[in-house]
C-alpha cells in the first residue's frame, strides 16, 4: 500500500499517539429500486471495509444497528482500490455509503467530489493524533475520520541475528549485509525495496530530499519538488550502493520485489527486512521468530524516516443516508471501538489516548511503530501526488539496475512529474 510526516503515538510525551462509494444500499434495496430502506422502513447502509478486517468491527456494527434501527452490510475490498470502485459504482447507485481509503487519496477524492464533508466538532477531532487527523482535512474541512495508522519498521529474524547484534545505523547494516551475503545460497542481511520511493524516501528525506515543499499555512506547494535536489541525490547514492555491491538480490527490483522480500524473510534467508505492520501477522503465521525495531540511523546522523499511512472511514457523496452514515463513522472510530479493532486486527489505532493503553504497549510491533513515527511524514494528500509515484519509482529502478546515475535519473523524473501535474491543471 502506498503510503502516507508526523507521528502517531505519544511515546514519551510529545510525539503522537500510537502506534466504494455512492449510495450503495444493500443488494436487496438496490434490486428492488427502493431508496435504501427495508420492508419495515429500516435504513440500510453498505460499508466497504478493508480486506480481512471485518472481524475488527463486527461487534460495533451490531451495536450500532441495534441502537439506530439500521441494517448494515459490510463488504471487504482492497482499501487502496475503493476510490476507483467509487468512481464507477457511485454514479451507478451501487456504491457504498461508507468507505475506507488511504489518507493520501483524500485530496483526489475531494477534488473529484467523491466524499462528503463531515460536520465534526472539535471535541471529536481532538481524540485522534495530530498526524492522523491532519490527513483528513482539506482546505480546513474534514472529509473523514482516521481508523488506523501505519509506518515502516525493521523486522529481524531472531534465529539469524540476536537483538544485541543488531546494527544501529544503515551503514552498519550495509557492512553486515556485505559480509554475510551469499547470492548463490540466497543468504542476505538487510533487504528492502529501495527502488520504490515509499521506502527510499526514508533515506533521501534524511539527506534533505522532499516531495513537495510547504506554504506558510502548511499546505503543499506542487510547484516546489525536492526529489532531485542535492540531498535527494546524495540519498539516492546511498540506495545505489546497496544494489551496485549486490547486497540486495537482483529479483528485488520491480513489481515482484515485495513478494521476493516477503519470501526471503519467511523462508529464513534474510536476517532483516524493512516492511510495515501489515506483515506482523503473516510473518508470525509463517513461523518466523522475529523482533521489530524502528528504522536505523543514517550516516549523516539523521534518523531514517518513513511515511505514515492513515486509513480512514469516509462518507460517499452519493450516499442516500449521509447523516446516519456520518454518525456511523464517528461511532466506529471512537476510542472504545478503536481499541477493540486493534485487539482483533492489530492495526495501530489513531486515537491518541490509546498510546499508553497496556494492550497496545505490550505489543513490540506497536511500540516500534510508535517510535518510528517520531521520524515519519505524511504522504502529501493532494491530487498532484498521483503524478509522483510512477516517474520517481521508474527513476529509482534505473538507479538500482545500474542503467542511470542519480544525478541524471532524478532530474529527469522531476521533469516528468512537473509535466504530468501541468497536464491536469
């Protein structure tokens, strides 16, 4: 999932706390040509939930149905693709009333008129971490409420490297990896898909690279792109070294890279990987005795950064029952239901008060996410961000495969990004 600088969990006292669409009534309501009310006049809502996450809201859904005389149908869909479904199903009258999407898609959804502004009071907004809530605000208006947060962390295989042996800097990880790597035997140290900006920005940003500059009011300036400045190039040269010296497997480049990374780790062939909280359960299910840590320091003394991803619940602009849909969104993301959802899905909640909850604190993964969140940034949630991913990833892949130098590939990518942005204005 791509993506989403700010923190999530208050580890200490300052940092933040832990760590479609359209009037889709139930199928029976749609088929009957009704306005989304059952035979007894009960309002029916369709909710698009993320894949394999329904268990986290089952109890809350049942309670809301009982208290509000509402019938709710929950359908699981990949959350990164719900906006695309919304574009088609919303106008057709077969979309959901409530969807869940990545925070970096909010800008696009608002621009296209796909999600409804919410009438949320300050007391409600204040229960969430600053970063998470900020991701849902466009031009001062609220368009969703955060359900969960995620950021990249480092997983290590305790059978291959003990905690007291863990390198603390990326340079040390490079040295360790170069020492033990055996490509013929598929034996590796630290591996990561640095040919994707989602991961490489953690390095490039630490050296001064940035995606978009920000205006005085905090809004992003799509005319100010920092992906080819001196810092970005220096960071990309660090990335280049991992590939050029073959401490990363050649198969780790391109679309199949993520699958290769997961396979190498779950097969016990990589000592450590950089990934996200979505792998907490799969790695455990694979039988790997792993530990989780925040990302390492960089060679210049800066901490390696990452993107914060925010998942949110949003009300479709096509919903025939926007008021009850909005009420459901507020209910499903409150503190009580957020805690239950965490217990059942292990998705780190966006509610600030849960930072110190014992249930959250006892999770090594949640604590690692919280710590790393201090050095993370939100993915710019503006439409111009759509023009960034493909050109910059392509540039990083040419760097990874030795086909281009950072000083050439990155400026070319920025020119492509600028042209793509200009074409949409």
